[in-house]
C-alpha cells in the first residue's frame, strides 16, 4: 500500500508485477488460477486508470514461480534453502524490516511502530490458538484457520500463542497431521561410514500445525503459554469448547495468574471457534466503517483509532495506516489488511518443507522463470458434495442450449458417444471447459503456447482428456473453439508427480495408525 486509491487483489500464487513508470492499471485479469489444497495470498498493487494494451504489454498478468530478484539462500545442514520455496510470496516482496527492533545496518530504516507497548504488559492479553481440534481437515482448512486467528489477534491487540496437543492427546504418528520428514526421527549409527537407523521420534521436534509453518515472534510477541501453573492442555481445550457462538455471542475471556505475578486475559479458540466468531462477531467490526472521519462522535473516533492501531500491528507505516482508516469499501478494507499480512511474510514454511517442496516443484518440469497459468481441477469427493450442483448445472445448460456439438468436436470420444446415441453426460465438468474460461483479452498469439500447471486429484483422467484433444505439429494441445476467437490457443501442460495409490488429499489413504508417516508427509509436501 502506497497511497489512497490503491486497489489490491488477492491471488492464488506468488508473483511480482511491477508497472512501468506512470502506468496505471485498473484491473488485471488472471484467467483461472487455483492451486492445490490451500489458498495463498499475494497483494498486487496498482491504482487509478486503465492502461491500453500495447505490443509490449498485452495486459496479461505475468505469473512466474521464481522471484525476478536474485535468489536468497540460507544454509541448512549440508544444503542451502532457497527462500523462493519457503513462503507464498516472492522473497523480494516481503518487508523483513517491518518488525525489526533495532537497525541491523546503516540505512536499514527505523523500527516500525507495532501498535503495542513492548515489555511485560505485551503478554497480558492473549489469543490462545489450539489448532489440533481441526487436525483432520485439509491444508486449506487448517491454514485458513491460522490466518483468521492472526487477523483476530492483531485486531484485538492480543499476542497470538499457538498451543499444540501433547502426545497423549495426539493420535498422529510423530504427533503431527502433516507426517514425518527425516528430521523428525531420533537416529543411531549402526555401521561405520555413518549408516543410521530410526529409533523413535524427537521429543522436541515441532508438532501439529507448527511442523508446517514458523509462528513468527512479531505475532506471538515472544509470549509463553499463559498460566502454566494452573492450566494444562486439557483445561484450555475444555475452555475452547465452551466458546460456542450459539451459547455465547461474544467469545469468553479467562483471567488467570502467571508465575511472574502478572495476570493474563486469555481468549481460547480452535479452528471451529475462530471461524464462527469471526463470522458472527468480528467481521462487521473489521470491515464495516459507516462513520464520518470528520465526525465529532466519540464512537466514530474510537473506531477509526482502533483500525489505525490495527494497521500498525499488521506492519503498516504511519501513512499507510492513515490511508487504511480512510477506506470505506468492505472488499478494499479486507484486501488492504490481507496485503499487510502478506507483506509481513506471515506464512513461512520450515526449512525441511522448503527443501522438499523445491524438489517436488522441480520434478513437475514446469519452467519456473516464465509466466504460467495454474488450474485446480477438483473432483474426487467434491463431486458428491459441494461440486455436484455445479456439475448438474453445467450439463443441463449444455443440453438446453444445444452446445453438445462443441464438446464432441474438442473431445472426439464425446463426439462418438453422441453419434452412437449414447449418453455423453459425465459426473464431472470436462477439462476442455476449464480452458474455455480464459478471457479474450488474455489470449496468447498463435506463435506462443500458454504454459499451464494442472493441480488435480484426478490426474489420470485429465491426462486422458488432454490426449484426445487436437494437437499441432509439435504435439501441443490446441483449443480452436474457445473464447479466444481471434486465433486458436496452444497449451503446454505440466502435472506434479503423483502416485495414484498414495492418494492426493492430506486426509486420504489408510487409517492414521496404519499409514506410514512418510506417506502422509509426501502428500503434505505435494499439497503445499
């Protein structure tokens, strides 16, 4: 955020988009961009008026995996971790000075006003987040809970402390729903030359959700779990369950004593509670601002002051906080707050996740330094649940409008079924329909192929559909009858490596007790 009037869009992958000097863009069209399993957030900023496409600027948003800036690497054992694989944002877009208390070098800039006082009092008010109650959800569900909890904690000026379930309350092997990287094991040397074997789990290795992500100190304020002398995990978990939005419209606060003699005021939430209370209690407080900044009404002044301080806690500079308090559109307010969190690099993965994600991504064959599109084709269990009505609506509309000829032309097997008088309708929406969604304004000229990464839980069937589509002399798929009517579109598709027997979603596969911990970890890495 730089000045009033800036618009912000949340996208589903990391990118850098830098307008030319004085260029103004009202909106950028992404096409279809979804990524397997969970939502990542990137703030792309622009303002004002529209740019007319030129030969050098087609209006299509450039989405490349790797940062345009030189890679930042950090040592990790005998290897180096590339920060391109450690967050959902390009490293150059993360402002690492936001929460620096001291200048690390000349010209590094003054430390930011975080909106709360450092010292003993910074831990007096806390949001205690217990993620294990949602451990049987997917990546998206669990990480979205964490993001919402961060929003609530910063808005209410509370330290956000994550409390994982101890082993006796954790049914997962190695105490994490995300499986076991090699680092999770205790080992012993069994032969000369350094040959080792696993002999158990490391007791001090991160568990639960914190095996996946680093919980930042700027969010926890370095505070320990409160009231450890009087409250154990089961006590906090019971208080979490009592925070039921249907019984208590406002979340209940617990006051308890710490060993240092100070009291803590604690709100306890898990994934279900943070969702319910955000929707029913906090949402309108966060994004509804029907107040006049010039008003002398004390409640209006209090609302504006509260949002100004919230912006500071999200990492805003003073002038950005003033702009934020002046916003009135609900979507702009939410996008602006999300952009602050994105820039602060909230979601950062551990080194072992970054290492294994890098290996996985490189095995996709996806060119990492050129713009590409990503499509998430979700089938599987969704076809019997949330997605069913969309599938039925699609096929009903196709038959009603007589568009079956198009599908038969693009996918020959569908055409044969139609000609033989057999039912063409499937229990899913054909992949060719996904490709038709690309907007005319973003059509790529005939000489280029659009690079597309496909994240899907039905890769074998999607690959079969692609094989049946027309090809050019170079073997690239052609879609001649899509929305890009000026010229047929060419596509170069990339899939992630997959093992059909292993499953695709985090919670698929064998039971928790029977499934190898490494298999669950492999699915976790693939999802990220």
